């Protein structure tokens, strides 16, 4: 039943090795503030926390205070890199870059209707380029704080098209890409081994 819900023949693994907390994730607006955006309805925001669920050391005034900042970001599945943005600066915590919502990011084509997006990556940390073939678990980049984001974290979602939107003849925006719900394979959730699971807000997750 879970595999039927997966909506995809792509097998996804978590895009990191160590333990991260799901800051936003789930099927409701209460669990997931991405829920009202068609292409990001099932998106995740992952952040590294300490034992007290704090995001940062000291006072969190610089990115280097944050546990997430600089952590490795991995390819969640086999595919082809089709887009990379690498040169946007990392914003200071609580200062938003309104000119680029997703910040530095990679888009991976897994098949003709499955594309994953990993965003808010650290400036100049992306080690792949468009056209590269990647395998699940390959290191892509490092977590940053680029784009429209208040704190260093990793944004991840999967959509069914590489095109976000188009406009009609009156220049009305028409969203094209639709979100795909992701069930990750072989992971630990709150220290328990599970398979084919879609994390929700508050879960602490890592690869098996």
C-alpha cells in the first residue's frame, strides 16, 4: 500500500548521512508551510538540532553558529543534473534574499516525470554541473543559507515537471509542476528503523 502511494518508480534515500530534524514536513498546512504551493505541497525543510532541539550554538548571529551550515548534501536517487545555481551569497541569519527564493540549488532529473530540487545550498559548494550523472548518495554540495530563508537549512522536494510555471496571453501565472509525495527507503526515524516512510514535522531522521 505504501509503495502504491509513492507515485513514482524512483527509490529515494534521505539527502544526508547524519541526523536531521524535520522542521516542515507532512500533509497539512499545520505540519508544512509549503502546503499551499502546487509544486512544493510535500516539500521538506530539514535542519540539524542539538539534544535540546536548538538549531545553533551561542546566539545564532552568524551562519557558522548553526549546526546545519556546511553539512554534506547527498543525491537522493540516481539521475541527471539538469540545473545548477551556485554563486548566490549566503544571507546572514534572519535576513531574507527576496531576489531568489530557492537560493543556490540543484535540480535532478530522475525520469521523464520525476525531478528533485535541493535548495538553500552554500555559495560555491556545489560540486556537480548540468549534464552530470549522479548516483544515490553522491555528495552534491553543502548546506547553506542562500535565498529566501531565515536560517541555514536544507529544502527538498520532488515535482513532476522541470518547468515551474507558465503564463497565458494575459500574463496570468499558471503553475505547471505538481508536487510528488516522497517515501524514503531504509531510514531511522526517532531511532527506529523504518522503510518507505514520509517524515513529518518533528521527526528526527537519518539514513539506516
